[in-house]
């Protein structure tokens, strides 16, 4: 199955409860209607958005937070979050990214050298199309949450 980049919408009130008691999130993790994902494209999209392959530099890149959130809810599970105002800001920034500009950043040689997940050393033209499709999904995830004034919980599993 692999590691999928997932998102879940929560109201600010629900997020506040989760931040007080991370066990509260279990209730909402079962609700698939709140969730969406970018499949296994998370590392490739992170690279296209930030120019970085190293996941230890996440804090330095605001657009990378679209993949990994801004703050961790639970270290063990890897759950992180973005507050609704952060979601709205990032959504607006994602909408301004021209697909052709993102496509121009695609560098299969570098992605293969860094062995980015999930294709490691097999990035090519077909994989570029996959990333661009998943980028459109990422934009939609943020747009829908913004329309509903929702926070987002993010995780890779």
C-alpha cells in the first residue's frame, strides 16, 4: 500500500479539543468523509514546492507545510495540524502557483539522485504527470477546507 499523505478537516473547536487531549482525534479518524489524500505524492510534491529533498528542513519552507502541517499533535502518530487561518493563507498561495511553473521545476535526475518517495530511482515523465494531478488534488483539499473555514490535520501513513 505505501505511505499516503492524508488530510482531515476539523473545526477550530474540534482542533482545540484535540490539542488538549490528542486521544480525541480517534473519533474523527474514523470519519472518511472528513478526509482526503494526495496518495504517495507527498515527497515529490514537497520537492517541487520547496526545492528540498531533505525532510529535516521542513520548518524552513512555508509551502512545505502544505504537506506536513505547522505543529505536531502527536509525535508517535506523526499527526500535525494547520489552523484555519494558515489553511486559508496556504490555499491562496497554492492557487497562485501556475502548473507550468511547477512542471518546469520537475527534475527527474535530481529526484532519482535523492531517491524521493515513492519512485526512488524511477522518476520519469509518467511520474511527473502523476505529481501534477496530485498537486491539483492538494489545491482542492486546501480550497475545500478554506471554504468551510476548517483546520487541517495532516499525516503520512
